[in-house]
C-alpha cells in the first residue's frame, strides 16, 4: 500500500509536468510559429486596427450592413452560453415571432412580397455559440437586395461579393456552406468607399 | 434531409470502419508490450518514466491488486485536482485574475474529471485560469482516459487468459497508454485543429471596437492542445462554456469532422484490439457490428427529427423546409457551418460514446431528437462508450446475452470457451444494472424534493427532461447536458465574483459520477479475475457461437430490452410527451 501511495504521488507529478505543462506549452510554441494569426484568434484588421475575428460573429445594425444571426448573448465572445429554451417552449416561440417580424420589416421594403416561408430559419433562430460568424446563402441573398439598394451598388456585384465571402464545405463535402458576415461587410465597405 | 447530409454520414462511417483495424492492431501491440513504429522514440521515455515512478513494470498483478492500484491512484489524483481548483488564485497562467472555485462546484468538477465524465457545471472561460485548464483538467483528460483503457486491457487479458490469474501491471498499462496512444494522437489532433483556426496562446483576452463600433472581447487560451485530448479521451469538457459550438473550439466543417471522428476513434478501434488479444478477430468485429447498428439508428432518428423542426418553430411560422441555400430544419442552438447533419450526427455520436462534448444545444432539440442522446446514454454507454469503459461495459452485456441464450437452450453458457457461472453472472448484474438504478433513484430524488428545483430552467416536460438528462449523463459518465440545468450561478460574469454553486445538484451529481465510474469498473475487473483462471474448453458442434450475425442481433436486443424496460416510463414523461404534441408549455 505504501509503495502504491508513493508511486501514485510520483506519477501525478510526472504526468502533470509532461501532459499538463510540457505538452500544451510545446504545442503553443508550434502554433505561434506556424499559424501565428490563427493561434491568436484569426484577428481581422481594418486600417491597422483590430475590428474583429473572422471566426467570431459580431453585431451589425441598420440597413447598410448584412446582419448576423440573432444572438441571446449580445454577441459576447468571452461569456458564452446557450439559449437553452426547449422545443415546446412558449417563450421560444415568442422569440422566433419577434425575430421573424423584425426581419420581414427590415427586408420587405427592398424585397416586396417577402413571405415568412421565404425566410430561412438561420435568420430567425439563435445559434449555439451566440457568435456564429456565418449566415446561410439564402439569408444573404435576401439581405443582398437591401444592401445593394442602400449602398447604391448593383445587385449582381453584391451577390458576387457574397459568393467571394462564402466559406464552402470542408474538402467540398464536410459541413455546410456559410457566408462570413464580417468579411462580407468589410468587402462591401471597401467597394462602396 | 439532403443527399449531402447522408453523404457526410456515410463518409464518417467508412472512415471510422477503415481506421478501426489499423489503430486497433496498433493498440493490441502496445498492450502486449511489443515493439511499434514509435518505439525508437518512446522506449527511452517509457523507461525513464518507470524509474521516476519507482515501479517495476514486470511485476504482475491479479485483479484485486490491479483494482487497488487503480483506486489509490484515482483517489490521490482527486485530492490533488481539488486542491488545484480551490487554490486557483495563487497559480501562474491566470491573465484574467480568476479567484478559486467554490467548494461544491469544485467537488462536482473534480469528480467529473476523475470519472472521465467532464460534466460542466463550471464555466470554462469565465471561471478557470489557463493553469487550471492545462495542469488540472487537461491532465485528467489524459489520465482518466488512460485509466479506463488500462483497466480494459486487464479485463481483456482475463478473458483471454490460459490459466494464470495475473492481469498485467497497472503502471505499465497506464504509461504505455499515455505515451504510445494518447499523446501521439493528441499531438496530431492539435496540429490539425490549429491549422483550422482553433486558438493556442498564453495571452489573455483582447478587447476591440467592432466594424460598426460595438465593444467585443475575445476569450483566448491554449485551447487546441486540450480539445484534441478532450475528443480522443471521451472526456468532453469544453475549454469554453459552449464547448465545440464555439468557433475558437471548432471553427470549420473540416474541424468538426475531425473532432467528431476523434470521439469514436479509440472506442471503435478497441473492439479490434479485443479481437486480436483474444485471438479471434471476428469476435471484435461482432462487437463493432452491434455497436455500429445502434449508432446508425440513433443518427438517422436524430437527423430526421431535427430536419422536421420544432413546435415552437411551426407556431411562429418559421420555415422548416430545406431549399436552395438553406438546410432548413431546427437551427435553434445550432451553428450554420455544421447545419442539421453535422449537429445531429454529433449529438448521437457524443452520447453513444461517453464523450459528452457538444456542438449544438441539446436542450433545444425536438422531443424525438433529444430522446436520442438520452437513450444512447441509457444503454449504459456501451454503444462504443467511453475509451476502455465502453468496451468493458459491453463485455458485461455480452456475458448477459450469452447467459440468456444459455437459459433458452438449456446449456451452460460459455464465452470464448470459458464457462459463465453464478459468480460471474452476479458481478455482471451489478455492473449492468447499477447505473440504471442510480440514474432512476437520483432523478427521482431531484424531482421529488424541493432541492432539485433551482437547477431547472425550462417549464413542464422539458424541465423533467433536463433533470432526467442531467442524472442520466452523470450516472453514465457522459457529461453532455440539456444545459438549461445548472449547478452554478454566476450573477456577475465574467469572473467568478459573487458566484455560488447549487450545493444539492453539485454533491448529488458528483457522488453519482464517481460511483458510476468505479462500480462497473470493479465489477468488470472482478469478472475478468474470475474468468482468468478458468479452463478453456474447445468449441464443439453444440457451442453457441458469439461471432455470428445471430449473436449480434441477440446482443442488441438484450441491450435494448434492458434499457427500454428500465427507462421507458421516465422517457414517456419527458421527451416522448413533447414529441407527440405541438402544444406549447
């Protein structure tokens, strides 16, 4: 028993140093050298100043920008939690109703006759992380009509930018395509300037 | 449901099946002490480790000795991890200046990580320093996984033994698991994840003004190295609170595939290791087949249910149909880059294995979609299950199936040529029924008393489902959650100022997780110890074969019946109610 206690204590020390310090610190070193931008959070700069991360969704408001998916966490990237309302929850239905009404109000001026059935669910339902960087292509195409008209750009050009800023499936098959909202908006800003 | 969706599921199964014999064969060589291609690098490290630990790797242990070392080591590590979390404030690598955790949440978290559960009552980025994550939790990710695999190796030796009572040496199995299996795979995983954008830095969080002038703060940290092992070791505790839904933890469709592949990689491959170590590869494939059948059913049901959408969604007239440019379906609590397929696949897989990491909010799944993770866990975590623990749990079910088959035809049941007698069956029943009993009793206590109420978030049936899910998950060492259920209140987030634990949920959950880990573990070792010394009788014409499709079907039925009969009433009260109605609560 005494031998087991001694070996256990030694094992805890040895494995903590190897797996808890050496392994993550070496990996950190490798990451910082090989993928410095990614290891630090894929930060995106505009005019030399950090304005976001290409992997983290942020809030956009008003008619001039593409809007991210709704978030119940205020697009917080340092205090994250799920919405967690259940499938048959009244409050959840109310939240959807509000989000859908807001979306229709915003887009109908530019897409007359837009019906609830035309609005893809990602535009109304909150993402898991609260900072989903993507919206669906269907969602982006609806918003493109608004952004094009407000910014005085041709719809074709805006749709082209949507395509350019769409992250496809991994290896062509894995996951779903998504339009990167921050990068798209920065591209729109550059185009309209 | 789309062609692209089914294609991703098919690719997943094909890759998993292809890797199973490769990694399984490698692990069999590791546990037999043979040379492998990494030996030139790792053999010196292995020898140094034994010297540092002052152990003799040649010394053999019987099942009692093996069990004793396992328990002593785990208990001591429990104490050390508890001390680390409770003294967090004085450790280095704490750029956010977090204080130490409260006693009840720390009790829960430590029990959770020692038992390979990784249930999250803690908030990763808002309460834990980088030191606690790296030197505390991530070490347990490795070690608790390695303990499960070491015990499995010992159990397999008992099944395969030709007369000797010796099951191996705990220190040797532990060290070889860590150095030859988990560490190399984790390094590969970390590199893949970093290439996709998972963060890996010691710098603190950064704050900036967004493109349209809002403030946003990025939580960072050494995440990639921890996520690799959290997926591989069926741990599942997130570096960030929303786990693998957070883009810094799982940024792309490709990283998602790798992470969800890592969940089942080792548990699946261990079936091949088993086949090789008992000298009959078909026995391994039979177990793989039984597990795979149940897995595929779960994935298909969850995928279909989530594509169908929720009552709340239909009530608010939100579209559910898939169309050009959108997946449709229930995207509440799901990320666009994973969609319906990537999310529902993950939900089924993470609960089939006892991983418990999530990339979507299970609490917001449809009634049927949410029932899939629950049922997967209720099988006792044997559909692949935890690394090591899943297969030794499955072997107990195998003996149960053999026993039942023996009763039906009136022959003494045998497995791998060894007679299954009263003593083994007693331990098998303890191992297979204990967790079910624990889940039902703890859920009942939490529902029936006033102390369980503060943890519940959703009203009506979903509130019951949250409680049932919480104790099913902790009682089977899974760790995923209907995350509305909480044991920790954090009013002034970020930072743990003013935070407090819900003591009842923390303690009941913590005790449940420890018992759920060690009761089946000891039962499996006892069975192996008892089988080890039995004579092997040669197979004859009357032998009931255990490597045929008939046996696979019987095994699946036994598991389904044990789980279904035990839990069906409880399932009716929660998920089934919600699946059958469009009514809102």
